[in-house]
C-alpha cells in the first residue's frame, strides 16, 4: 500500500503543507508529535463508537470529482470543504487518513531537523538520498507487516474494529509490545521515533486492508480538505 515512491511523494508534500499552514512555527517535542498521532487514532475510536463511518461509493465518487474538478478557486475550495464536512469529516476513515498524514509530516519534520533534507518545499540534492533510503526501508517494513493480511469483513470481525484500532496506540507512542525485527534479543520496551511512525503506518495499512477501508482514497480527500482550511485552523499551534 505505501510504496517507496508513494512515501517519497507524501512525506515532503505533507511536511510542506503543514509548514504552509503554520504548524511548524515552533519546536515540537517527540512526545507532542506522538501525542498528535495518537489523538487521531483516539478520534477514530470515537467515530466508531458513534457509528461515524463513510460510504465507500461516496468516497470513490468524491475522488473522481476532485480529480476532474480540483478545488483551485476559493469558490471551489469552499464547495469541496462543505461537501467533505457533510460526508467524511470525523468518520473513522478520515481519522485513519489523518493518522497517516500526521506520520508523513512527523517523518518529514524529523528529516528536516536532522539534516536539512528539505529546502522550502523541495528536496536538497545532496541530502535527498536520506529520504529515499528511509522511504525504501519503511516501504519494506510495511510490506513485511502486510504479509498474509487479507480482507476479512463480516459482522463478527467488524465488532473487533475498535479494539484493533486502539491496539495501534502503544506503537504510535513508541512502546514496543511484541518481539520486533529491530532487536536481536528479546523485546525492546521502546522503539525510536521514526520507527514508531513507520509502525503506525503499517498498522493503518493492515487495519484498512482487513476491514476494507480504501485508505489511499481517504488520504487524498483529507489532503484536499486540509488545503481549504485557514492558517493554523482552529487556533492550533501544532
């Protein structure tokens, strides 16, 4: 689902979008960044509790419309925002997409802080290999996590959706809950920030596949919606 090419596109794109909206104007500690990711997962859990699930056909229709008529003008942007808020905002699919966008942004910010990989909205030619290397490693890890995962969508398993979604919280906070490839011996109590973001992306991909969520479509819809929103929308600093 998340290929190297996809990650190389989305990581700098989401970081640039968040920069443009003023969410990188001040330092954010790793705990804050991980907390922001977890908050999206919790909101997804709340959406499930309230029965806020989007219609798959409507999502496909929305993406087709967005592809044909991008929200380039202020009028189009407002119309799209109203449509998105009516059909998709605060649904579990939107929150899963938001979780992924937070991870993309977190990875982009970490690379930016660590090595000046990004210049404005582009990639520094000398350091661009850092993004490519990370994207390749992340895609490989996610692909391995996806092995054997198939759609298994019936009433009994849909009831497990909230439980499985909440189970993604510990890795998002960097807490290792099971034996991992990252350690040679036993179970490490914590994993690195970057690995926690990758593990969260893997968890979202697995959950989406298992429960039949078209995650890539909802990510595109969420990106387009966020671009219609005001600078530091909601008065938020990060």
